[in-house]
């Protein structure tokens, strides 16, 4: 690890060799080859036992591949054969290699010997390796896709600004599913696997400089170069959010990390303090990681931490206020104190009996237009930094037209608008519609308020960065 590398050829290769590509249904080599074939990349299947794979002539060995044309080799065979194939690819001058198979350091001493052989390849040849024990990469914008598990639909394929880098394949797949369900977009998914060579720092630096990336999200179980990561993150976090879920916090969790990847987890207390010092936003579960990435990749950074709450359902306003007031950790929020003119404006646009103090309760008698007018008033108030709206659909007065009423105001505001919509059969559809308009939404009050905390924490990080000598 630790070599500097241009990852452009890995993430946008001219041509790809798939070692272990096969026409046999259900095999990993078949799934990966089909994914890449649909992506439109120039492909070279390598399989000594098949003359062609899905109509493309196969090479019998790595040595039969055309010299100088291939930027990436994806190795989809078992651990022992994968090491030999990786060595052959490197000797052939292929600059980037993805090793999919498990059975390396996480499998015990014999696997550790195999992984050590993989780790030696970059030092000797300069070829870079992603993995082993990895799903590989998925980039919607250029359709590079080596994932061999189900991962989303057309909503995900539209792409977005989140670079999601995960040491765990299953956590990464869940993130892809959440992205698909609620509409937030991925710039890239990277499965780190066992990190025999390329690690979180390589991708932090790459996507930190990538103009299409608006937020970097990491699931990491171990840091081999913790100081290097933090130093790189400090500069990048001044320009775009860096969010990390560092697992292995407990004794049992740290032991599980060793079994999972063959690596040590490190001191959680030291990690937590270092993250705060270097501008990294920390979360503690996979749902929070996805919610933070979704929020920070899209919404503008507020000037402060004052929140206004708008609801046609009083109970949700009360719960939201509790969530705002009772949390005192990073990203602490305050209930905004509205200007009297704002309260009067809301009352004039709605009902004399509406509760126009924060949280603003329009009651279920409100209609779509009233929600939009009240949101206008809250966004115009100088005492508010962001607004949380309850999108409570109660036909015939409050209909799905409220999506456009809220979104139209949010699109034209420098203040972030976050939506909570009650759970139901159309929740994901509403959340996708909101997201297409630049409004981040969640199916629970607590998650909506937590999203506001992510924004307040981000605002604090940027203020501290500006104040630093």
C-alpha cells in the first residue's frame, strides 16, 4: 500500500479482460462478464476450456491477450488460481487488477500466504490490485459494473454525487439498495475487500479531486494508514463532505473485524477524537451512513443550526421538536424563534386557528397551496437556517400536488428543506419525486431531524476550517 496511482484507467478502462469468464449459468464469471458486456466496454474473456463466451472469442491464457491494450483485468476464479493469474496479468503489463475471490487472510494462515503473494505484486511490477474478497466497482455514469449481486434499477442507474467506498460487500449492496429505493444517486461504488494494495486513501484522494463527486462515504473496519487518511481527509473535507462509518467499536466487534478481513480494528476512542479534529463526520450505523451521504451530497450547507418545522399533523411537529431539542452531540440544533411578521404571514395564508409558532401546525384542514405559502414564509424568515416539512397526505385537501408545492420553493431557496413523509405504499415513490427536485426526504421524523444535524455539523466544520490559521 501507499503507492501513488492514477486510478483513471481502473475506473474508465479502454478494455477489460475477465479471467474466468464463462457461459455457464450461475457462475460468478458469467455474471460479471454479462454485466460488463451490457456496459459496452471492449472485452476479452480468458478461459482455457471455452472457445468463446457469449459469442465473444475467448483467449486460452493471459499470455494470449493483446499486449498494451488492456487497462483492467477482473479475476473471477478461486483464490489460489487468482494469485497466479494476477501475477501473469502484472507481468503482461496490465495496470489494474480486481481479485474477486475470498479465501485469503480472512480464511487463516494458508490464505494469508496467498494474500502476501498478491501484496507483493504492486511492489514488484507497479500494477495495482483491488481486493481480494471484493465485489469490485460500479460507476453509473460510464456503466462500468463488476458487481455479481443484484443492485438496484433505473433509479440507481441515473447516477449522482455520492462516492461510496466500502470494506464490506454486504454493507455496500445495502447502500445501493437504499439509493435505488429512495432515488439518491451514486457517483461510484467501490468494494475495498481485504485491501492488499488499493485502500480507502487511494479512493479518498481520487474522488476528492473528482468534479462529479459531491460527498464521500466510507464503511471501514480497519485503517492501516490512519494518519495518512486523516491528513488527506482534512484538505478534502474543506471542499466536500467526508463521512465515515468505522465499525469494530466494541471488543466483540473488533474481534469480528479480524475474522472478517484478517485485520485489526484499532482504538475506537482515538479514532473518534481524530475524526472530529480533521473534519470527518462520523456515523455509527449503515442507515445513518446512507442518510448522511444522501443529505450532504444534495442539500446546501446552512448558515447555522436554527430549524423551523412545518406540519399539517401536530403530533409529528411535537416529536420533531423533541428530536431537535434533546440531542446535544455533534450537529446540535436549535428551534428557530420566528419573527412576529412570519407568524402573521402564515396565519393570513392559512387559518386563524393554525398554530403559527415553531413548530408550525397548519392542521389537517390545510391544503396544498397553504403548505407552500407557509413554507415560503419560513424560508424568508431571517431566523431560520433550514426547514423540516411533514408531507402528510390527506386527500382531498392535501394531495400529492404538495410534492410540487414544497419542491418548487426548495429549488429556489439557499436554505435546505428536508421532508418527512409518513410510511405507506407510496413512500418510496414520494421520496424519489422529492429527490428529483433536490429535496431530501425520509420515512421517519427522527431520520429527518438527524439529516438536519448532519447539515449543522457540516456548517460547523466549514466555519472551523475558515477560522483555522
